[in-house]
């Protein structure tokens, strides 16, 4: 098993005079642990899990939500592949592309793995090396998504996203890898649960024609995906994604 859980009892967390945390587990004993943040609320369950050669303890806690003070600001967000996200106030979040950046190295290590003999120690070592690379990419992506979602929740009372059918979008084999690397679904999920605990609101709007409609006059200006600038007869010239984000905000605040 890669994980097991103590429900309600069988574990306790204590510290000594030097501040070193000790986790006492029933049938196992005392284990030194390093907490990445202070535990808040009442601990309900304790889960021990393994990722490759690393062991982690996860505490499920029950506590009161931390309601953040109102900012009086709302934002519309258009997620994409060229830019990870474009906000209606003009701010752009660059796409880090962690998988794409490591793709060449991953292919080299995968070729090394395919040349090793099945059942050999060298194959086991190479599999572990490859798994560590994938784990690093996963951790980099999660760290990025947590930081960006926290920044949004801290700064805006209302956050509007497009209600995208991402499962259908990844069926496009030309875009599937890039969409999975961006992890829009996870980003929206992180933002949603953080917003709920902070007293913020996340709204989902119909994505139909958000990039085609002019955010100034409301006229439809047809353009292909390759056209990155919105130009309307009303003289509005704007980045295509910013125009879409403004429309998303309008639909979210004035449905």
C-alpha cells in the first residue's frame, strides 16, 4: 500500500523543548516530522502516504473559515495556452509550460529506460529516475497553481471563469498535451475551494462567443484563433484575450 489512514485515533502530534515535531503512530512508534505550516483547527484524520522514496503525513482538520476583508473588486479570467490566463484588468499570467520545458530530457531518459534489460537493477534505477522527473514537474505545476489561485482569492471578491468542458477539449490530439500541462481544471478547482473558505464568490459563465463579441459596443467581430487582436468598427483595438476576459466579467456580474 502507498497510503494508510488513522481515523479519529491512533496518532498524536507533540513537540519537545527544541521545537522538533514528533508524530506518535499506533503500532509504529515516534517519528520525527517537519511541518510545512502550523496546524489549524481540530485534527480529524491522519494519513501516511508514500511518493517514490518520500513519506508524507497529511492531517485532515476541521476548523472555522477565515473570511477575508472585502476588496470591492471583481475580475474576469480567460484561460489559454499561449498565456496561462488573461485578466479583465489587463494583467497577464504567463504559461510556465513545465512539461514542455522538460520534454526533451524526459524523452532521453525514456530512451535509456527502453534500452535496459527487463528485471535488471539498472532498469529499476532508471524507472525511479524517470518517476522523480515526473514528480518534480507535478510539484512545480501544483506550486504555481496554488500561488496564482491564492493571489486571485486575496485580491478579488468575485472571480468569473468560463464554464469550459475541458474533458471534451482534451479529445483534440493536437492540443491535449498542452491543455493537460496548463491544468486549467485544477487551477479553477484550487481557486474555487480557496474562495469558498475566504467568503469570496466564483462564477461560471457561458463561453460562447466571449472572444468574438466586442466588449465596448456588443457587436460580433468574427476572427480565427490565429488573429490575436480584436478590432471593431467602434474603434476599439484590444488584445483578443483581454477583450474576452472583459466579456467574461460582464457576464459574471450582469447575467
